[in-house]
């Protein structure tokens, strides 16, 4: 489900962002420098998001990851309404953070849940499937934006991201996945609490 989700996200969300974000920057925000600032803020947000999630443990990592990835809709909306450049940069930072959180939790979950003997094959399937429709998305951006406009296409991309992720969150096979490291930590905490209670009982 996650691979299908990202196949369509690359085609219908990320491709419009990359093409029409540059177009919007050129026509309404002052040119290439503005687009460079937006992408730089997205990268900076990704660094912050990665640092924030690095030491956190989540009981249901794919649920959190999918919610975080939805944050990229904010920058699409900011571009669609032609918000001021600082606001778009801030939105791009939030979007980058959300995608970094998703990537970290997704890769961690794969390493936890998939046997080492097949991990490389599953990773190859994951990557290929996720980006397979990217070229199709680039090919479609022009015709779609010519028909419904640049702003309409950006709104469509944002709506697809939110609606698609909402569907993913209704799939039990995604939301029911639990982190094995979180479970181990919970068991260890329970064992520590039991041991402390036993020591206290003996002391009393």
C-alpha cells in the first residue's frame, strides 16, 4: 500500500511541485533565486525533521509516517494561493520535515519487519515501485496545467496528497504495524518496574 501510495504521489504531487513550483517562482516570486530559497528551506526542514525523529520511538510508525508526509500539502497550497515568499519557504520547511520523518520511519520499519535475507530485494521493489510513475507525472504536468491552470494543478496535487494519505490511514495493514524496538523498550520497562517492585517488597 505504501509503495502504491508513493507511486502516485511522485506522479501527481512531487512532479507538479517540481515543475510548477519553478514556474510560479519565475512568474510571481522573482525568479530562480526564489525557487532556490524554497528548495533550500525544504532541505533544511528535512534535516530538522530527521534530527527530531532520530531518537524517538513510535508504537505505530507507519501511521505517524503517513500523517507526517501529508505535511507536504502545505507548500503546494502556499504556491497555489501565491503566498509571500517567506510563507512559502516556511511551508517548504514543514513539508521537508514531514518527508524526512516519513523516510526515517519507513526505512526503520523495513529493517525491523523484513528478514535480512530478502531485505535488499524488498528495498529494490520499494524504490522501483515508488518512482516508477515519476516520468509519467512529469509528462502529465504540462497538459493538465494547460487545461486547469497552474494554480488548479497545484490544488489538485494538494488534494490528492491529503485524500490519498487519508485512504492509506484507513488500511489496517498500515496502521496496525507496530515497532519491534518500541515493544522491546516497553517490555524492558515493565521488567524494570517489576524488579524494582520486588526489591521494594523485600526491603519492606
